[in-house]
């Protein structure tokens, strides 16, 4: 199972304290839109995923001591690939977040589909994949955004995710 470094810390804390990490609800009224780039890292048994069906859904991602949420409004994917035993799908997406999203050379954003009838730990342990976001455009033109996507660049970004 693919787990983000921050999630490993959250799981360790949960095992010690038996307290669920806090989950901050998504506030649509304060949302900002971004174009993001990355790769969906597939967990074993989920080599084939229809990523398009999750457009418009809320995703959770670890942030400091707990989880925040974002919405994937639209997504473009490249064909699913395998490298080093890992199955992944390069993607670009429009996401909405109620806080400013940031990625650095050392730290990205690792989001996963959020089912509201499950607690955050159960969601994490049962997810199909982890959407590793490694690039963000903050002042991007969102109209006709797909025309500016370079699939070769998406694949290069995806291959650089560790």
C-alpha cells in the first residue's frame, strides 16, 4: 500500500493515541482554483482505475496534524504506465481548495478520494490510489485549459515522483 510520509506519522500517532486525526471540512465559499500536475499511484489490485469518474468529488490530503479537503473539478490523464513495479497514471487536473496549495521540491500533496461514511483512517487504508500532486499553476487560464497540456511533460513529472 502506498502511504505518504506525513500519513505514516499520522498512522503512528493514531496507533498510540487511538484518536482519529482531525479532518477539516471543505468550504466551497472560500475556494480557489488551480491547475495541478502529478501522478495517480495505484495500490496493488487497482491497476485499472477510471479516474474521470471522480471529477466533482472531494478528496482528503494530509496537512500538519490532520487532513484537509480539496475538490477535483476536472481531470486529464495519460495512459497508465508501470515502472519499478509501480503502476501510475500521469494527470493534470483543475482542483478547488479553500486554502492556498503549495508544493516544494521536497514536499508535494498526496490526495485520495474521501467517502464520508468512513472515518479518515478507513478511507486511507481502502483507497484505490493516491493522487501525488507535484506541480501547481496558481494564475492559470482555466478556460480551454486542456489545450495547453503537454503529455510528455506530464509523464516527466510522474516519473520524478518518489
